[in-house]
């Protein structure tokens, strides 16, 4: 899980940084302002790790990690269906009939990549 999650977060941070920097650059016409705000927004994840390390126990149960990941997945699914799908339908020439298959193709592609990454990472054997 650790290597897969690290790779996914790293790949996610590239378009996220671009999505933060470009609107700021076009609004301010300042590369330094865009860089400064993008770097500040990028500190959210490392600061959350520091916060979690300071205020939560050193050993978090697998059940708690699974519950947190499921909660985040639910939030992301809600945002996708409630916010992004209607926006995509407005900009897609086919409307919802064009946007929905693309959404499910993207979900299937992500599932396949996660399954592939999970198959490539060594699995820990449980202690008996």
C-alpha cells in the first residue's frame, strides 16, 4: 500500500500544481506569485503528516487506515458526481451521454492501474 499510495500521490501532485499555478499566473501575470501560492498549497500534505505524527498514536490500526481511505474515497466520489460530472457535461459536445462514458472509462483505467501496481509491489506475509 505504501509504495502504491506514494506513487499515486506523486503523480497526482503534478497536475494539481499546474491547476493551482496557471489560474494564479494568468490572474496576476506574476510567475513568482504563482510559484509562492502553489508551493504554499503544496505544503498541505506534508504538514498533515507532521500533524498526524504529533497528535496520533505511532501505530494506527489497519482498520483505522482503511476507514480513513474509504472516507476520502467517498468524498472524492461525491465531488466527482456532484461537481465535476455536470461541469463536464456542459462542456462535452454530447452532454451527459458523452461525459458519463468518459467518467466510467477513467474510473476503469484507474482501477486497472491500481490493480497492476498492487500486483507489482511485494506483499507482506502475515506473521503467524
